[in-house]
C-alpha cells in the first residue's frame, strides 16, 4: 500500500477537537499555499500552524489522572496541572487530526508549572518533510510564559496499513472506558480516534501510552521522584497495542544514580506487553537528593 503523499487533517478530527482555535497557513497569501480544502478535510503540502486554546479544569485533570493511574497529590490536592496532561494536549490532538501520521518519537521539556482554571495556549507548527517524514514542534504558553516544549516526529503511513484487527468481543470494556475518559478529559471526542477507518480501532493511543510513565514513577519512587523536567519516549515502528487483556500495559522504570553536582535524576522507562516493548525512553526529574 502506497504511503500518502501529503498530510491530511481530517474533518472528523477537526470537528472532534473542542478547543482547537485556528488552523493557519503561513503561505496562505502566496501563489503556492501549504493548505487546501479537499473532500474529507485539509490537505497539507507544507507547514501548517495550529493554535490550541484551552482551560484545564481540575475535574478534567482528575479524570485524566484516574485514566492514566497517576496519584500525585500535587495534582489532586493542589492546583498544579499535570505535565503529562500538558504534553497529551498536543500529542493526542495530532493523533485525532491526522490518522495517517505514525508517531515514532515524543520529546517534552517542562520549563514552568501551570495551574487549573486559567487559559493556556499551545502553538503547534506541523511540518511535512521529505519521504513522508513529519515533525510537530509545540510551545505551550501560560500567562505569557512558555511552560512546555513538545516535539513529535513520525512518518506518513496509511492508517489501514497499521490497523490491528481486534474482535469487539475480546476488547476489555473497562480499559476501553479508561481510554474514552482520557480523551474526554482532553476535550476530544473518543469516537474521532476509534472510528478513523471502516472498522473500529480498538488500540491504545500513543499519547495515552506516553502518559503512563509519570504515574508509575510516583508509585515506584514512593512519591519521591520530584518534579518532572523532561520526558523522551521512542515508539519506532512498533505494532499498535490492542486494548485487550486484564490490565494496562506494564511500565518498568529504573532510577539512575544522582550525581552530587546534578539537580536532576535520570529515570529509564519501558512500556511493555508480554515480550514486546512498545516504547522506551527516559525522564529527567528534579532530584530530592541533589544539592541546589
């Protein structure tokens, strides 16, 4: 099956994003615009800018934390927005908007906290490249300050070629409900993710898998992991992971040594199911044992 020549932002995805404020073509006033309307959505032959305005309400954040298994008290009892939620606002949006984008790598650097009940803005530059490569660079702003920088890289691959047939009777309904709750907490219609092809897609979103290590670090490090500073995960061309089985995919972490002069600890992480690794990478967390 031939790869798509250009990136398509689907009408279904555009309509599913409750808080997507604008899609802008930087070359729209030239003789060769990068974006043009076609049947089914917007076809992007060059860079496109997305502006995503939203407010994180605490109730939505709690739903996100419940779905991803994060018990961090700073997000549940105080007013600090989870960094994983800030990143997911970018990555999940891309998954819904562009079904043919196969995400390979997610990298996030957090530079400042944001808080519940106030407006945040994610400015995303989505750039198709040579041979089907795609890169998205996003800055999330809160009260005039950049709080996160997110980079997503991938490749255009026909969604149908990546689809994993899953019989509906084998789907774990409880876990499926968690994924639906995850999308709704981000202001996205879960149906826009699931019904991207002729048959329903019962696989985990990459953005959901990328959100799982944060909660696991809280559990395994007994709440002593510190503040998340950076996260880098590589999914490569791993097969899609179906929502079956009795529990969520397993997240393993290994805490690296903290150097005396360092403010951060490196935590290695893997997302596995059975013998298959679906993602691997690392996080940098502020070390409670490091000297200021």
